[in-house]
C-alpha cells in the first residue's frame, strides 16, 4: 500500500476488454478503438486502490489459524489497525 500506477510508471497492468466486438474474428486486419496512453492513468490508480482495499479487507477478515506442524498465525487486531490507519490519515 502506498504505491501507484500511471502511464509512465513502469508498472505492468494487464486488462482484457470486450470493447471492440468482432475485432478478434478478423481474418486479415482489424480496426480497434482505444484510449490514448495519457488518458489511462486514472484507470491504473483506481485499479491499485481497489486492489489495496481488497487486500486490507481480506487481512482484517482473516481469523487466527493453526497449520502444519502446529504453526499458529494470528489474526490482526482490527481495533489496533483502525487506530493506526486513523493516525496516519488512511
């Protein structure tokens, strides 16, 4: 958390789209409409923020568990995490 993605950032984003129907069925050449690179930074930012939120939600929903060889992994104390996030404006 804290990183960001934008057109010139060097981060790798993979996306699949159905925005150009029939383009993949062409036997010769196909015309494709797409946004200019400079206009996709907001999409990268939104994707990173949604991913961050999903990770935090999963971490806070996790429960203490005991695995192989009796290795215990403790859940995060939600109240303490909230206090820390509030302290740092998150």
